[in-house]
């Protein structure tokens, strides 16, 4: 991908369930923030995926959507609910997983930062989990081991974990470069006392990249089991935490919950050229269509996307828009305007209007 630097096309995928509410709300906030920051209008490219795409294209993830994403450097992916797809699509493929794999979005970045006005188990938490997204034991995402899991007999199941130097190097660079923009501290998570070859390689390569290329960044490492206890007891002490796929998956759910709630936890998935904003939560079918969903997680994900997209094309308007969105969302919640999941009374639309108004403030 990577067209020219004036290309402000951003993809948008509604997905399923509350995606139909939180994605348009996020789009409005992004458009307003970019304009308020002095930028030209965002050129939205809307792409079908999920239940809507089954109706219109006969498949939850049309080839035309994948082809369009290949031409884009940034997009917002709404939540999807593949368990609700009719046969033969039910559970067959998770669109988000296919997209991550197809575009090799190897870095899953999940900040956990407590928000003023949101009760959290670890106050003052402000860390970022940098999760390797392509390897380890996660068979369906595994590039080298094919199916990954298999059963040689009906009574024995095996799984192959893959760790490569190349994947460790690139995720390490992501983590250390991020740490330089923060408190300059990286914690490497592994289990090298038991999985000494695989997670040992992860630990050693990450440490090596840090020592060689980022001498100004402090490094330590933790066994994953000990890390869970440290996060609960002293989560505020961590800055950037880099972990292989499964450890990062588990730890980021933990830190998300410790710092706030599902409705506030943002994330991006990125490669060296492309970035996808995706909330950590799912399609929440139980509240879909009721104007109750919290768009915070997706709005903050979109801000992360704009930061990276803007930085990569040296567009200060996009970066400025990201700051505006973050400030507006935080100050809205701090002022007591919040959705039901946070104990507030605001609907999705009331919350969004307040964020929009604050986004436009000077
Ligand atoms: P998935 O398998 O896609 O991760 P899930 O079963 O883990 O989905 P979610 O869709 O994330 O579930 O929802 C879990 C619970 O949290 C539900 O009760 C849902 O209503 C609530 N929830 C999730 N996201 C939000 C949100 N943005 N605003 C309000 N409530 C939410
Ligand atoms: Mg879930």
C-alpha cells in the first residue's frame, strides 16, 4: 500500500451488533477532530463485513473488502459476532483474525490507562501491552505450522508453538520505539524457566534489540505467572510490556479490567505500513440497537490509529486530531457524562454529542 502522503482515505467497517452504533459515532468524532485540527476532510471508504455482507454479498468477508483494504493504510474495524452467522458461516472464520493474518498486522497494541471518573482496581495505571500477533501457540494464526494443533490419536492432542527471530525482532522494535515516546521502560514477559527454547528466544531477542538499538531504554523481564501478580499489586510501575501472542492476549484482558472496563479498552493492530483500529470488546448483542453502547473504546482506538497514520505520513493534522479525541473523551467521562456500563445515564448518542462538542473546542 502507501499511496501519496496527501491521501486521507480511511476505511470503515461497521461489523455487527453495537458496531452499527459505535462505528458511526466514532466516524463523526474523527471527522470533526481532523477538521478542527485544521486538516482536510477525511475520505471515508465504507466496506461490507459481517451479517450485512452475508445479505449483500453472500459471505461475511467479501473478497472486494479484502481487496479494498489492501489499498488502504488505515481503517476502523467494527466488532463482529461470528457466532451469530448462519450456516455454513457460523464459527467458520473470525473476520478480524483473517484480516490480521492476511495483512500481517503483527503488533497488537493495547494500552491500559485508568480514566478519571471510572472506578478501577489499579488507580494510576498507565501501561501498554505490545503483543506479538502472529506466532506462538495460536495455531489458527500460525504462519509456519499450518493447522498448528493436531491429534495423532483420538486421545492425544498436540499443539506446535512457533517463535522466530524475525518476529521477535520486529515486535521488539515496536515496543522499544514506543517506550521512547513514554517512560523509557520495557518489561519482557516470558516463561523461559519452562518453555526455554521458544519463550527463551523471545526474551533473548527482545533484550538484544533493546540493548543494541535503544540503550536509553531500561529493560527488565518477568515470568508470565509472576507478572500477573505484579500487575495486580503494582500495576502502576509498568510502562511498556512486550509479550508473545498468548501471554499478551491473557495479560491484556487482565490489564484492561484492572484499569477500567471492557467498554473503555482500545487497541490497534499494525504492520509497518497499515494500521487497524479495533475495540477490545465484542459486538455485545445483548445491548445492540438500544442506544446504550459505550463508544469510548473505539473512539480511543481511532485516536491511536490517527496517531500512527499521521506520524507515518508526517501529517500533524491527523496527530492533532488524535490528541483532540483523547482529550474530549477523557474530559467527557471526567465531567460525569457516561454510558450505563460505567454507571452513567447517557445514551450512546448523548455521550457522542458531548464528545463532539468537546472535540471542537479550541
Ligand atoms: P467476543 O467473543 O466477540 O469477544 P464476548 O462474548 O466476549 O464477545 P462482548 O461482546 O465483548 O462479549 O460483551 C461482553 C459484555 O460486555 C456484554 O454484556 C456486553 O453488553 C458488554 N459490553 C461489551 N462492549 C460494550 C460496550 N462498548 N458498551 C457497553 N457494554 C459493552
Ligand atoms: Mg471476548
